[in-house]
């Protein structure tokens, strides 16, 4: 279970992220947008997003 109080304490949050997953999760939205832009620039017409990705679901 995630302790929401960690959100108010960046140092404690960093200590709790034992495997360094938070940075990857935070960067994933930008990676998806970059991949979509690169695909569009390459002429991949099958990829037609309805807009800029706004969220990433981490399970």
C-alpha cells in the first residue's frame, strides 16, 4: 500500500522508491509523446492519436 504522506516529503519518497521506478514513471508520458511525434514525422499514418497523452497508468 502506498503511504500518501510521502508525497509531501521528497526525501522520504526517494528513500521509499527502492528500485527507482518513480523517475521512469514520471518520464513515460514524455516518451510516449516523443514516440508519437517521431512516428508522425516518419509518415506513419496508422498512428492517429486524438491528442497529446495526458496520463500514464502504472500497475
